[in-house]
C-alpha cells in the first residue's frame, strides 16, 4: 500500500513540475520567434524558424547590460546585508538577555503579518527625508532587514546546544569569536538556504524600485522588462528573450547550491 501511495505522490509531483514548466517553455520558444510568429494564437510548441534577433535587440536597444548590473548590485547587497544583520539579530534574540526581549521579538514578527504595500508610503517618506530618492541606496536601505530571516536564525540558534558556547566562554572566547567561529560555521545550511531565498527575492524586486527610481540609467532589470510592453504594441519576442536571460542567474545559482538548499530547508523545518 505504501509503495502504491509513493508512486501516486511521485506521479503528482511530476505532473505538477510539468505544469509549472510549460509557461517557461513557451517563453523560451517565443524568444526565438519573429514578431509575426510570436503573436500567433495558439502559440507554437516549437519555433518554426528560430532566430536570434530578439536577443541581439535587447543588448543593442535596451542597454540590458546596465540594468543587469544594477539588479546584480542590489541583489548581492541585500544578500550579504540580510545574512549579516539577520544572523546577528537572531543570535541576540536566541542567546542574549536584555529588557523586553520577547516583546521586541513579537513586534518583529507582527511586521510579517502586514501587507508590504501598506508600508510603501511611510518608507518612501523616510527615503525622501534622507535624500535617497532615485538612488540604488534608497532601494537597498529599507530592504536590508528581514523579519523572516531573524525568525529563521533565532529558531536555528535555539536548536543548537548551548554547552558549546559555555565551553568557549570558559576558554576565554569573546562574544564575536563565538558567533563568527562557532555559531556561523554551524549555520552554513541555513545561511545558504536563506541566501538563495534573498537572492531570488532581490532579483525579482519590482514595486519598491519602481517607486524609488526615476532615472532610466538606474532602473533594475524587472522594471526595464516591464517597460518593454507598450500601450498599443508589444514585441513579445524581445520581452520573452529578456525574461529568459533574467531567469538564468537564479536558476544557475540554484543548480550549484540545490543540495545545500534542500539540507537547509530540511534542517530548519520549513515547508
């Protein structure tokens, strides 16, 4: 009975994977088609006359390289800053003792329950007062902290035996040495998993950069791709080609880190 149920689950997972992959497949196919073929209904399952003109056009007319580097800068900044800040905050909530610790932690968790769009106006007013409108710094600054990351690291550090830290304190290790040389190496699976999630989040970040950035040369990749769609006409081949290239960094990163990512998800208990 268990073998039959396992096979059913596997078949359902395969079916789900195929359904999820079909839109991406059509996006790749359209990226190799001409304007006329890309507008065909129903879409072609394979390109009739594959061309590379769409990929050439995004680099010639779109300044794709600049937007790609802007997104890469924003994303990597978020990855490193969130890992450092969230791990430090999570460790403080897990191991340190200070007034109102539990109350502060509940306040952090309550922010997760708020829809992000509710915070757009106050966040923009803060950025405006600081003079960081139309800067990548303004995009990054209010995204460098993650309530989910704090919760993830706190739960992870609570699961580690405190005896290791007590032994290090007896040996004369400082707080920073315990954190960087003992706790963070033990947190490698969690850090890799969280880093990948932050990378995907930062790479796809759209609404906040759209509000903050006004200059064309400072746009990130999602904004540039969205602006390719015109009011009366859209070159879907170019749009799909941009989407294919934009999807490659997260895919490549996941392929190289999938083992550690799965271990981190399993270790953290995330579903």
